[in-house]
């Protein structure tokens, strides 16, 4: 079990390092309609191997979506699951979405919430929050899902943290499949979940065949295939990849060659420059350095998570290392 990443000198296992995102702030540059398929990379987060499809060097944000890890499928037990001990976040929302299994979320707001497939845990870090993701003590079996982050805009990123759990989300029907609107609006259906900038996230369950999805042309979009295989404008997309679709589409036709689960992400291009490091989304190196130092010092900024798992120390940002 990796209790501390602080002593590592190589690439940091877990959240973001410079393999994923550059060490200087950048804003996303939207493209016209394209199908730009990038391969994710494997990373270790807590006890799990994940496929990180966002950010990638060539594609850092899709709207305000700035991070997407595809977790599993992986077998877990009552006592061991994702096993991510208390760690901090700033400047982002975490969006946890499961296809199979259960995870127990605990945070420094006092939330203790089991999440199950079809439900949404949405935590807003704002100025600072800490949380853990644990085995439930009761679930054994397959765990499969997505861990996503949404960058907060300047107007909310210094606000206090918050947590929402949505047990019920609206469903939509699209061609050969149906979907759940996790966040934002899709056609005329709107999720009750908080979003601080215009974004959309839809989980689609597709039978083999074609489906046409309504899109907002002012959004940029991307597709993650969580299982199965889907063709987009003739390009096959499979799990472990991100298909960036650009901006300016008012609909999208997906051709599922197998029963497939897909995640559509979109939003207005996020124009504020973003600097991401480890579990922090900020604007400057100073902000990230301060957050890392405060977390490691046990500063009250991040509160306390009551968890049986060990607290995870923050690594030093690469630009603060002396070697
Ligand atoms: Mn986290």
C-alpha cells in the first residue's frame, strides 16, 4: 500500500505529474470538429491500476473537464477496494461514477456516503477539502467506474467546499441505446448536479447499431468508451482511449459494434489558464506549493477526514525539488 508518495524521486504514482500535464499554466485550445484519438496511460491510484485518458499532453481539458481515470474492472473485497487514504484537493469538483461495485466516500465536511452504480458523488473542493475512498465493509465483487475532475472557474474556486450525492439522475433515450445525464443538460434533460460552468456528462449504454446524440455546437466534446467498441466518423474507439471531437457539432452519430458503455464529456472551452499538479487544480505554482506545504503540515485549510486509511502526504511539486 502506498501511504506516502513524498519520498519518491521518479514519476509520482497516483494523481497528476508532468507526464500528464505541463508544469506551467495553459488554457485549452478548442478545435473544429475532428476525431482525435489519444491513448491513455496506466497509472496507479491507491490500490488500483487505472487508465488515465485526460489530461494528455495534447489534450488537457474538454470544457472544464480536466481529469478522467477509467478504473477497473477490478475485483474488490469487503476490506479492500480502491483504498485511497485521506488526501487534499483544491479548485476542482470530483465526479465519481460507477458502472459496477461500491465505494465508501468520506470527507472533511463530515460526509460519509456509499456510492453505487447510477448514482453520483460530486465533491466541490473550492479553497480546500480532503477525502478518502474506501472499501465499504460489505461489498465484494467487480468494481468498475470513472473518476473525473472538473476545473472550477475563478468565480467559485476560492469558495468553501461542498458535497452532493445524487441517488437518482434523469434518463434519456438515444437511438440504439439509453443514457443517464450525470451533469449538465443533454437535449432538454438537465441533471440536478451542480456545475459552475456550462458542461455536460452523459453515460450511454448502447446496443449494437447507430445512435445519434444531440450536442450543443458551442461546446467541445470528447468520448470515452468504458466497455465495448464504438465507431465515430469511421474511427474505432475502445477502452483506454479518449476521442476528442472538437467544437461545432450539433449532433454525433455513434456506431456501436458491440454492446458498449460510453461517456460523453463536453463543455464550453475553459479559457482560464489552468495549472494542475498532483491533486490540485490552480493557476500558479505558488498556489500549488502553498497547498502542498499546508496539507503536509496538517493545516486546518483542509480539515480532517476520519478514516482507517493512512493519510497521503503531498509530493513536492517538480519545480520545488532541489535535485
Ligand atoms: Mn480525490
